């Protein structure tokens, strides 16, 4: 009797969640699919987004991601290496970890304010792809570090001992042995970071800005796909159909990114349980 | 006797460089707070923290003397939407986690978890857009104007649900199998095992998930900006429009100058402190839980 | 019952005490508050095979790890006393552990090749030691693989991941990896215990072939094996709360007529 009730309640809850998910996704696919074709993906934005395509937007988004990763990846890698070797009893490792946990919770709009003040004003980069990418780099750093650290910690301790017993220098152990072994974890981190960065809107509103032209350099303002959706939905009368199309493009891209990360990390987990 | 360390020992350089990077990553949080403080400084000097709550309302102006800077209505907006979202999402999320672990056939449970993971990655601007074109008109037909606390709570609820459900799910997964088989050996039925053994054992993880969900709801910008109507007021019912702290920043930064802009940074600081407090509470809960399971 | 097996090396070992490669004085290893082993004054003769035997938990691994300071890597581990190698105390803080480990190699209980190709497992340590010439590295890799009897088995597939080798092959690769740096001393911690009997026999034969070229210290659980390969024997025991060294000397002498009652009982299999 109780079992039936529990099962019923849980199926109902799962049904509601799946229903909401299907509604959202179905709505966007149905309304967006018809408008997407090659031209849409390549053409410049026209008539405030009501016509034309999203070519420059895709370019800007990619550039923002490239800037973001090229700063956050080295920094994240270095920090993750320190954390993976840090003794949890020592203050330094604990401090870094705690600080990153809190940073992970800082709202993205606050990163936007921070990026505007630091990169836009203090460093004089103004509204630019560089500003936006650097702001996102700060934002994704905690996620990146967490998964890279997990990857590094998954490397069996035997391997470190083997290297030490050979009198190998630390840097070579790291570069030639540990990092290749941790590569899947690093990859998961990168993919998750890309997912988070590509989904971001609020942090970009006052850093990379709204300009929908094809950017000439990293110092140009560039509109990301997420900002494009926002602008079409809220600021452009009649922009709705094209907002659907852009949302679909973004969702599909992110689903690919996230599923890649998930299957990578599951493969990583299973290879840890039964080593080859 | 071989003694260590010449001056340019690559290992020393490496260790130093790595430490430096780690220190920078750790300092980022402090940098964020410092820059917010620097920007908020002028208005904070002029009005002090007290007027944030004592002023007559949010009527910012370019000079502190001419403006009113009460964030009470904005806090009420953020609070109402986040509270509504949590009330809607938490029970569904916990039931979903129990569904994954105890009720669904393994294949379906796995599929459902995948769905939650994809849902967790859907950008907030897409949630907001969907809320704007689908939910708001629906609510509008029932109780105008439609853009309201309710719309915000529904959209945010759907957004934070995967966060809570996935954390609860992994907390349930880490309940020791021995505990569950002990319950089964006592002849406890499945629902008793789930509700009276597994969930209490996973309580720490579930609570952490809920707190992080609340933190995410309070910090969320785009979705609430698009569906809540953005009227600065303390809502009298769930059908009234509100403006949250986050939406306010996004709306006004575009044209704010002088003390007005400074005030927006101040609200950003308030927001950050609020979320930091929540994250720390969640961390404490997680730490206490880890200790409990270590001893138990 | 007393053994009737003829001791192999006892004649040589008894006539003139050989020079010592390692000598420890009052060595103790602590893990936090726990004392794993104490009061160890071990003598390891040069160019011979020294076997360390004793029941598990008596600190054999701890002592072995301290000899090339791998204990530095274990959080909370402390080593006290003296370890003299070439007259210098390697526990002296300024002693460079990296240089030490290149002279004192180690093979672990569980084969632990790097998750890289076979060739790279041997190439990396050489590069790290500053062997720039690729031909020289290739030559040394081939020589050491021949020495461990692996060359004919893997010559055609040096680029294969090392972790695809069988357990016994992996362990021989690990021995080769330790040998490729041409150490003076080789420490081996139960190198056969993770292997099947046939692979174990192969590795045992290999250890015997190292006699005379290297000073070998091998921990083993297997008394028969110790009897077959050891020139010198050290017997560990747990007395009270910590491990200790109860008896050491030429293997034949100890197997024939142990001085300590505990050793006699242990060698007879009357306990454990
Ligand atoms: N890393 C460690 N931390 C704490 N205690 C340890 C550690 N390694 C070994 N010990 C303890 O030290 C004692 C000796 O262990 P070990 O040297 O491994 O013995 P053996 O190799 O003879 O079996 C044991 O009681 C063991 O529990
Ligand atoms: Mg051992």
C-alpha cells in the first residue's frame, strides 16, 4: 500500500518535471526549427535581428569563448595541480579551496559588474570581446579547477610513487606522466567550462556588449548568442520568431557540449573502477 | 654528498609559478569584493548603509543628495521569487531523486538523470524567453498582467530543480549499501526504506542542494528580468509584478551615472554577501554531514 | 622439522664479512602517533641479495621505503635514526633525495608502469637524467629489456600501452625501468606477490640473475623463495606495539640454526 503510494507520488513528480522539460524544449524546437538553415547560420544580422542570420553572432561567441579559455585554462590547470597535491591539513590548500567554493556561488550579474569595473574601466578595454572573455574566465574558473583537480586525483598514487622512486623531477613527472593520465578530467573540465560560458548572458551585458556587426578585432564589441536571444525577446518588436531560432541553435550546441562532458566523465569513472 | 637546489632549479620555478597562480585564483574572490567596494564607495560614503533600508523607495539619481536608495522592495522581490521557486522545486526535486534511486527501473532512472543534466545546462536566457512567450501570456489570461512573482517562481523553480535533484540524487547514492540492506533485512518495505532510512541518511546532501538552489535563484538575472515585470514594489500577491536586485542592475546599468551607478555596485555587493552567506551555510552543512557519516 | 636443503651461499658469506652497501642504526618509522617499526640496525652486504622476511604488519615495507626516502611522500610519516649509504646519512635534511633515488631504485609490490607506452616508460627516466642522445637511450632501453628477458616479447610493439602487458610482464618492465638508470642498489617490496606462480617464477629467476651486479634488498612473504634466493637474511617481528628486527645474518646459517626462538618457530611455519 505504502509502496504503491510512494511509487505513485514519485512517478507523478517525475512526470511533471519531464512534462515541463518537454514543454520547454518542444516549444523551442517546434518554433525554431523551421527557420534554421545554412544561410541563417552564415548571414549577417539584418533589421535588428528580424531578418538576416547570426553569422557575426556566432563568430563573436566563439571569440569570447576562445579568450575565456585561453586565460582560464592555464590558470585553472596550475591551481588544480596545486590543489591536487595540497595536504588538506595545510592552510594554503584549504584557503584556496574555500575561496573557490564561494566564488562559484557569486551571481553572474556581479561578475558582469566586476568585469565592467576592472576590464572595461580600469584596464580601458571598454565594451569588447576581450572584456567579455576575461569576465567569463573569472566566472568559469571554479568549475574548471574542480573537474581538473578530480581528474588529477584520479591518477593512482602508485604512479606518483613510481616517478619519485626513479628520482624524476617534479616538472617532468607532471608534464610527461600526470597530465597525460589526467587528460580526460581536464577535458571534462574544459567542456563544462565552455558550457557554462556559452550559456551566460548577464555577465556579458556590460562587458562585451550588444554590437551585432562582425568584429574586426578582440577590442571590438561583439554580441554573444545568448545576448542576441535576450535582445530579440525583450527589445525588438517582432523579434520573437528569430529569438526562437537563436535559442534552438544555442540549446543544441549546449546539449552536445554537456552530453560530451557527461559521457567523458562517466568513461573516466568506469576506467577508474576497472583499470585496463 | 649531493646537496640540492641550484638557483635555476626548474622544479623550484615550477612550484613557485604554480603557487602564484593558485594564490591568484584564491585572491579573485577578494578582488571581486574590493572592486565592488571601490565602485560603491562614493554612494556608501554619502548615504551610509542605513539608508538602504530607511529611504522612502528606490528613486536613484546622479547625486546621492537628490536620490532615494531603499532596496527594501528589491530585496522583497528577490526574496519572494526565490522563496516561491524553492517551495515549488524542492519537493519535486526530492521526489525526482527518490524516483531515480528507488522507484524507476534502472534504464528509466538513468534516462531521467540524463534529462536533469541536460536541463541543468539550458541557459537562463532560454528559460526566460520561454517564460516570456509561453507562461506570461497564460497567466495573463487568468490574472493580468501575467508578468509576476508567480511567473518568476515557476521559471526559476524549473531552473533550480535539476540542481537540487542532482545533489539529492548523489547524496542518496552515497548512502552506504549496507544501511539499505540492513533496512531490507529488517523487512522494511521499500517506501519505508526510502523515506525513513535513505532520505534521513542523505539529509545533509539534500539540504545543501536546497541551499545552493536558493543561492542560484537569488543570483539569477536573465530569467527573472524577462518574466517578472520589473515594477519596484513589495508584492501584495503572487500575481503582481516585482523587480529583483539582479534585474535592477541589468536594467539600470545601461544608463546609470555617478552616484546612481555607484548605488548599483552597492546592491551588487549586498547580493554577493547574501550569496556568500548561503554558500558558507551550505558548506557548513556539508562538513557536518561528512563528519557525521565518518563517525557513524 | 629442520630443513635439509643445502644452503647456497653460506660458505662465501661466512668466510669473510663483505662490505656493507647500507647500514641503518636505530632506525624507526612513525606514522603520526603510531610507531610502525623501531630499533632497526640493519646491515645490507654489497652485491648480494638480502631478503627481509616477517609476518605482515611488522614494518618491512616501512623500512624499505625509508631506505630511499620514499617515506617523504607519505603525509605524517617520520623516520628517525641513521641510514648510512657510502658513509653518508641519507636522512640528513640537506641530502638530496632525488640523487639518492637515482642510486637506490625501487620495485613495488603491485606493478606500476606509467600509463604510457612501453618504450616511453623507459625513455622518460633516461631523459630526466639528462641522457640527450636518442641513440644512446634506445641502446640502453634495448639492453635493459634484454636483461629482464622482455626484449623478445615486446621488441615489435614498443609503442603499445604498458598497461596492456600481462602482470608478470608489467613487473619485469618495472624492474627494467628501475635498472635503466643503472642504480647501485635495488629495493624490491614483495615483487612476486601480485603475480601468478609462473610469472612469479620468472621474476624470481630474474632477481637471482641480478646477484653480483647489484645490491638487492627484497621483501618477501614466501619462505621458500627466501631460501632459494637470499644470501643474507633479516627477520622482522612485531614485539609489543611496534615492529623490530629480531635476527640477521647469512641466510644459510639462519635457516640451519636460528639463534632466536621466534625465528625458529617462524621458519618452521609453527606460527602464522
Ligand atoms: N601510510 C600509513 N599510515 C599509517 N600507518 C601505516 C601506513 N603504512 C603502514 N602503516 C602501519 O605501519 C605498520 C607496518 O606496516 P608495513 O610497513 O606496511 O608492514 P609490512 O610491510 O611488514 O606488512 C602497520 O601496522 C601498518 O598499519
Ligand atoms: Mg608490506
